[in-house]
C-alpha cells in the first residue's frame, strides 16, 4: 500500500469537525516532524499547522495548503462527522508530497511551506491561519480539491478552479405575540419573514452577472397554533461568480429584509453567518500548475479552467494577502455521487497522481 493511501486510511477513520481536528493535526504534525520539517503547531490557537523546509539559498517562498476538517451529517438519526468533502484525501496528498520532497533531496532554492488548515467548511479556517501569520512571507500559494465525476474524471485535472463568492445571511424577525383571536394587537413575525422571502426572490441584478439568492431555512413556531408568533428566523444562501456582484447582491438582500420587517412593524437582527470570496487566481501560478498537470497526466489530462458555483475558503488567503500569487487546481478522481453526499467516494489511485502534480509544482518553483 502506498504511503498516501496509508495516510488516507488513517485520516478517513478519524473524521473531526472544524477547529476540532485534534487527532488529525497531531498525526500530520508528527509525520512532518519525523520527516525533518520545522513544524509549528496550534497556529493562532487552532489545530492549524505550518511546516517549513529551508533550502539555505535565496529564492521564492512557495506554500502548499491542505484542509483537514470533516462535515457533520445526520445519519440514521445520529450526528456524525464524516469526510464527505475529501479533505482527508487533500491532507494525505499534501503530507506525502512534503515527505517525498524531503526524501528526494529537498529543494534547491527559497523556502517551502506546508499549511494544514482547520475549518474550511466553516469558512473561517483560512482567516485564522492568515491572522496567525502563516502566510506573511509567502510569494505563491497553491491549493487543490478533488472534483466530482461530471466535472472532471479520473486521469484529468483542472489547472484553475474559478469558485464563486458565497454568503449565508440569517435574519431574526421580532414581532409581538398576541392571541390568534386578536391579531390586530400583535405583530406577526411570520408575515414579515414570508414577505422578506418574496422580496429577496424579487431582486434583479444585471442579467450579465452570474448569481443566485434563495431562502434555505424558515423557522417559526409559537408553540401553539392559535397565537401570533413573535419570532421568525429566515436564512438565505447567496452566490455570485464575481466579488463585485456579491457586494451588490448582499446590499439588495439586506435592504429587502429590512424593508420587509418595517412594512409589518417588526424589528430584525441580521447576521452574516458565513462568507467566502470568489476565486482570485494568478496566471503565473496557473501556468506552473498546468505544466505540472501536463507532465503527470499528458496533454489529454489537462482540461480548460472551470467555473463552479461552489465556494472555497482558500480565497480568504488571497483576499487578505493580495500580494500573494494564488493557484487552485482540481483533481479528477471519479468522485460520486457528489461532494458533501454522505456516501461520497472516489478512486483512491487519484491520490498518487495528486502527489505527482504537487511535487512537479514544487520542483518548478523551488528546484
Ligand atoms: Zn466541502
Ligand atoms: Zn472541500
């Protein structure tokens, strides 16, 4: 069994949720230390890890990033953590890349940094790593994600994944309770929330933009059905292919929510629960990745860059440190039925290809 699959088999069976990747990060940090990296654990008080390999010679600072967290699912009525986004695969690939680079003689110039971040799914892991100083010296940052089968099959890889911006907006409407026989004495929070759902559905951005806004949760229950409910919670999921579109969309959604509350005499508390920026991808970084993919998978293995309505917290690194050249690629692995599906599975032979592509990227930048 290859080292990568060995790592995968271990990590796959200890899935841990965001910021709780204790066993996962201990396993990875121990392996990196044993390989000879300078390892810093608990970046910014989290489970995040930075491992550094110095060449002793001047040159660029290249960082590879992996995510470590699993997702929370409800399966047979039980809350369970499960690796359904393949972050166990990402960690296995980046860990093996790091080990093999050192075993094969290290790097000829500059510095190699290996980042293992917590909490990608929560959208805050990359922010915690950046605020902990993990990438202050980095010139180029590369990340990757396994792709669903319909987007990219085994044997192919995508040199640049153009992820969308996303935002999760929660609004809690506060009305006034009253007996159902005397609705005129109350303020029905359900009405305000329902109005807001329709108001958001009535938003029109320019048809030339790619975007989406829809309510995904509506909670309202006064406990009895003959009472006017005083509170309603509505959550919306917003998507936009461009960061500018998201700025406008968010402003319109907030206005729709506030004016709906006002129309019914309710008040409203609005919170952005989660937010990820759209991809900011550098051409030089994509060039390095594309050459590496071609070397490992041949011309037929290199696809065109692709856009996805999905989001990645990787792009917080580049939002917060725009001087860094960022590249993000996608690896085909015959992944079905889909990311975040409780039964998600993929061809584990793809992991070895991921290691080869990343090693080729490192050799191209650091020798
Ligand atoms: Zn995910
Ligand atoms: Zn993921």
